[in-house]
């Protein structure tokens, strides 16, 4: 897998289109003759995690649903209290032509009431109807949310061991190298599945006309701050980028956002230089599942690898970026 420099693990895959090389083991971009066998073995295991892995592998690279949502719906039935599976169900439902997204969105909101990502669907539908009142209500609710999580780390940690197990041949558990390879593969398919659509927010909060509506600017500003309370670099960066467009740069709030953006860019660039972002699979750490399992935010996992590499968490005073910002 080729991970672009200057990005986090997830952001790299999004920017590069989740590039991958053929893998005859049945993982990411495996030949069509092999991937169904892997999906079949995952489905036969029948656990919530194996069904989730089967769902995203089945959906990866496909433009329409071919049973992926049904698999993740079964996973949710087995583990109804898990927010990561509930969000994955929302995303795969949006691809299925016969799935009403309201039901999985309501389930996610019930499981994780503080997570604003459950409200993106309502904002998208309101924007499609050009319903100003519904747009404002959705923005208000997002702004009141505690966090904006897409569950990247938990989903990778849950599905990679399942993929490693069904690919393993022989007795005993998979080796650390087999688990690392499965982790690289699941990073790709999870990244392709979980990011929320942001177009509705941009349309609702961009341009003079929308922002002149009574209270719209303040609602957009609060919603952008909710985006910043994310569990991935890419969504945090989106929140900071939106904030830079919603406050004057020379205002106290604008200067505070610029300062946070500097720390964000520094950590993103330093993370890209670590082995977890390496393009060479042989350099990929074998403990990623352990770190992701105990750190639900990608940014916190990055700090673990900073500590291992002796990299300061915050930019030195003299630091300047050598790369263009990866989140516009």
C-alpha cells in the first residue's frame, strides 16, 4: 500500500484513493477469485467483528451494495451497544438502494448520543430540500454535540485480527507479521468506508447568502468546533479549516485557530515520517492493533508513536512547515 507523505494513516488513504497493490491472500484489492473466499470465511465465523470485516471487504471498490449492509446489520444485532458498528451501518446503509438511513442513524444516536456524526444525514437531507429551518436545526444539534467520531481506530482494531485469523494457515494464532499485514489491509478498506460526507456542511456554511441568515454564522461556527473534536486527523483538520473560513484571521478566535492549525500541521507531518506511515510494509509496526485498541483517537495513537520515536508532541518555536496543508 502506498501512503502519501505529509498525511496521517487515514488521510493518506483518502488523498491517495486507498491505493493498493494486488494481494493474492484475499485482502485489499485481492483478485476477485480470492476475495469471496475470504469474505465467506469471515461470514462463517459469525462474530460481530468478523461480519464487520466481511462487510467492508465486500463493499470495497464497489459502487453499489451487494449484501454489505446486511452483513453489518447482523453485526449490529450481535453487538447493539457498539458505536463503531452503528456508524459503519449508517455508512453502508447510504450505499444500499433499499435502506432507509434514518433507522441506523437513530440507533447510532441512541448508542452514542454525544456524537455529532449521527446528525450528518439529517443535515444532508435538509440541504437537499433547501429547508433553511431544518438546516439550522441540524447545525444547532451538531454544534451541541460533544465529539465527532468516525471510529477509525476501533474498527481497524476489531477487524484486523479477524482478517489475520481467516488468512492464517496452520495451527496456533496468526503471527505478529500476519496481524500487521492484515492491519495494513483493513486500514485501507475501513478508510474507504467511514468518512462522513461534508458537502452539506460546506453548502450550508459557505458564501454570503447562507451566512446572512439569522443566526446561521454562529451555528456554523459552533458546528465547525464540533468537527474539531474528532477522532481522526482528517476530520479534525476539516474542522479547523472550516473555522479559519468562519472567523476573521486577525480576530482573537481567528488567531487561536491559526495556532491550533500550526500544532495540527506539525503533528501530521511528523506522523507521516514515522514507520506507521511508511510505504514499505517491512517497516510497519507490529503493535498497531494494540495501540489502536487502547487509543480510540488517531491523534492519541500518533502521540504513542511520537513517544516511541522521541518526537516532541508540540512544535518547537522555530518549526516551520515544509509541506502544504493536507486538509484544505
